[in-house]
C-alpha cells in the first residue's frame, strides 16, 4: 500500500456536507427501492478475525438475519490464522469464503494484483441493491482511498486506527514531570521516571519483530524519514532513518520491560492496563480494553507521538476494510451484509463500543458526542484519531507487495539493536541491503 | 506350498491352489480402498509439495518451473542453516532430557507406591493438553515482567531471567517446556517395557550380589534398549518437525534464535507468500526426518 492519506480539508468539507447529508439520507430512505428480503434463505460465509470490530458486529447478527433472512456462517480466527486460511482459499479460487476482513495497508497490493477482491462499486451504485441512505461519500476520504486499487473499490472501511501514546498523568504529576512535547524529550523523561519510581516501566512499545513496524514507522516519519528514497532504494541508513532506529531501540532497551522483544499489543495492553508502565505507545484500538482496567480512565492521558525536529508529526493511520471475494457466487447477499455492517446506523452503534468510526457523520452525532463528553480521556482519544485522519500516513513499512517480509527484515535488525547485538550503522546497512534485494526479487516477478 | 500339499491327493491340491488364486484376486481388490487412500492422502500431497518445490511460486502469481533453483538457494541461505542447527540442537537436547527423565519416572511408576494411581493421572495430564494451551500457559509464566517464574526466582534470591526473550536461552527453555509435556509419554512407554521384562535375570543378578545400580545399569537398561529406541523414534518425528509451542510462544524469535526449519518454512510460505521456496524447505526437512528415523529403526533391528 503506497497511499499516504492526507485528507485535510476534504474531511472538513465532508463533515459539513454530512451534517446535512445524514438528514437528507434519512429522508430519502423512506423511498428506498431495496428489497431486503430478496435473498431470503441464502447462506454466505464470513471469514473473520477476532478484531473488536467483528466481535461488536457479530453481537448484533440477529438484527441482520431478521432484516434480510440471509444466514451468515462465521469462521473466526486469530488475525494470522485468518490470513493463512484466506490465502489458501483465494489462491485456489474457491468460493468457500464470500467476504473477509482485510488490512489493505498490509496485503492490499498483493491481493489486488492477484485479482482477489471483487469490485464493490457496481453494487454500491445499483439503487436496487443499495439503500439511498447508505452514502459512500460519508466515509473518511483517506480511508476510502486506501480501499481503492486501479479504480476498483476493494472494500469498505470498518474503522480507523493508529498508534497513540497512553500516559499516566498521576505518575507524571507525582514525579513532577511535564508530558513530552517533542520526540527528543522521551529518553530524558523516561530516565527521570525511572529514577523517580524504579518499580514502574517508563516506556513500552512493540518489540516483537513482526509487529514493531506499526509503532516504529511513526518515529521514522516524525524524524523526517521515509522507507524509500526518491530512487526507490531502501533508506534506513539516511540520517533520520538511523536516528529513528537508535531512538526506538534505546527507549525499549534502556526503559522498556525485560523481554520486550516478544511484546506486541497483548502484552502492552496488560502491562499498561495493570498500571505497570508510565508510557505506552500502542494502537488506538486498545483504548476500549485498556480503559476497562480499574483506574485507567481517570489517570490516563492519550495523545499522538510528540513531533520530531521542526514540529514534524506524521502519525501512522490505517484502517481495516471488509471485502468481498472475487470468487463469491453470492455477491448480492454478501453485499447486503457489508452494507448493513457499514451502514451509518450500525457504525454509530459500534462507535459507542469504542470502535473509532470511519464515517465522518458519526463524529457529529449527538449520541457519540455525549459518550465522548462523559470522560476527558475519550475526548483526547477522539482528538488524536481526528488529527491522525487529517495528517497521517498509512505507510507502515516499506511500501511494496512483499511488505510482510520487508517488515520482518526491519524487525529483525531492530530487535538485534534492542538486544545490544548490533549498532544503528550495522542494523541499517543490513536492513537496506536485504530490502533492496527483496525489491529486485519482486521486480523479477 | 510343498509342505502344505503333503499327503493330499493331486485333485484336492489343484482345488486348494485355485481357491488360493481366487482369494488372492479378491485380496487385491480388497487392497484398493487402502491404496486409494494412501495415494490421495500421502503420495499426492508429497508429490505436489515436491513439484511446488521445483517452481518459483508466489501467492497471487502463477507458478514458474525453475529447475531446482530453490534448492540451490537453500545452500546459500544463512537462515536455513541456522534453522537446521536450531532444529538439531532442540532435537538432541529435548530427546536426551526426555529419555533420561522418562526412564527415571518410568522406574518410579513401576513400583508399588502409595497414591500411585493419582500420581500417574497427574503425570499423564500434560501430554493430553492441547499444545496451544501449554504454549499460552508457559508464555504467561515465563513473561519476564508479569510472570510467576521471575517472581519465584526473586523469592529464592536469584536474579531475574529473560527466558523466552533471551536469544541464548530461548531454545533450552523451549526444550524444557517440551520435556515437561512429553516426559510422561516416554515414561508410559518405559513402564510398558519394564512390565514385559522377565524376572529371572534380576534374580540371577541379585544372587550374584549386584547392587541396585549395577542391576539397573547391566540388566534393566540393556533389556530396555528396544523400548527406549521405540520411544526415541516416536519423539524424533515430533521433535524434528517441532512447531506448535514455538509458534505460540516466540514465532521463531527473538531474531531467528528459535526459528526451526518448520517455523522457517511456515513463515516463508504463509507470511511471505513464497510457496515454492517454503516447499523446498519442507522437502529438506522431510528428508532429514526420514534419515534420522531410518537410522534409529536400523539400530533397533540390529539389537
């Protein structure tokens, strides 16, 4: 996925348009030409990951069955296992799976090039199949753009997410420290936190090699770096690249928990949730689960990663999408499910479960506003997501088809730095060399 | 055949032969389901994997025959050789621990002790548990900051360990987890072997004044050797293609420190979409398992 999602003014315009648009949509819905019982009795199969979105939607599945009479068979797996099953099904061009969750920033290009996504646009544009109140233009333009490949609409956005910094304001106050306002302050603040309360882990973020690109990328981008240079060569040995590697590795090595090289969202959520870390840089998606730990709603602040030199802030922003298999034999009923699950009504309900809404109108709904207003930390979370949507980039690793392998190469080198086995020069040189070789191999195909 | 025909008349011999021939014909037909089953579920997947290993085949692209290029690339692949080393290290360490401890536990279980049934039930439970549960359980116990293992070390006044996060410790720790799970299985086989041993050699040894250790070393152990080799063969197949606990706990990390060949093949195939190369790794692994198992079986036959 190459798209850097800057949506800026478009988002604002869409927001204003939609305050009015949602009303119009509701009015038009009265004259809908969609026959919801058209596919009554048919069965479709959904390959789902155990993502909070899927859990929240499937909780309401009865409503869909009642509305349409369509039976949804759900196969739920952990994300990695879901992908394994999905690839096997799609590679064999099987119709076993009708719809699936897909992370376009990771596998979008590969799946699109292989022709595995069905184009949803003809379905969206068909007034017999799509309610007039559906309103595709209500989605965040950046997220919608990330779902498009060569003019085809490969999916509908489900959520918006990106790493945010969870901070324990009570610990900062107790240690008489101000919250960081610049990236360069992090090591110093972490050192002071360590001195102030040695029982608390000052900083935690992802150290597991397959997972750390998601959090590391924000460091790279805020320091002004990019994965590739203008000539398309891996660029980690540039000055910002080396600085980012050094800063990220130092923070985890000197101020992170022991064993951080195996840490992904699960461990970080537990550690911060249990009150054992002062700062955690982890996905905005973990907001809901983290806030369920006693005390965290009141003692936490949520913010974006502080900007780099010159105030540069390019937060990482991604979104999951729901896609239809190109080999599905039941496109009609499958689209009905996608439409229902991503409708304004459903996404409003999901937002109240802590799923950051990809539709702009929802941010303006009274219900959602009341939910946000109940806790200051919810407003901070929402504000971070808003800024992320406007200024973020969806570059979570070297932008290429073989992105998972490129992320793994980066993860491997960075882990060696965290373990103190190599320095930044050695790590960046090894990573650049391997990623460049991967680019050559990819071109060879 | 000659002995069978002895004393029979010529006519009845001919009838016997005909019946045998007819039976043999039927027997061939009876074999068909088993053969079809073997072809479909053993020969075909193996053949298909071998064919894939001769192709440059990335998910999302069509396969291209590349004349064993994947195998040539294996020779220069540092991660493959490291994986081979890790596979063998894990194999020898786990097997040695499990055979020694399994024999010890087997000897204990073979005695008449108070509460033996309860002890057997508890001891047998680890290998009945799903590996996913075991992996998750040890992952929590061994977590360096949140887990019980470091807490216990602390109580004993020992420094904390990084356990699965330490590149140097990760393989021995995984070997210990596997040993915890599979020693009871080895012990069960050993108990079976011990109960089948004749009593006379022991009586003779003790009459000759042998100590318990001498009886174990020079009587029990040599007689148990076939049983031990059976246990070794069964564990070898599992250990050489070790996957589940590593996948749950470290996914092959930190770095590539616990990347066995099976984990490496999985990652290349399903995470990096490189099915052709992953198939070549799997064929290499299969060859390795076959060689080790054949060597052990040969050793068993020679006893």
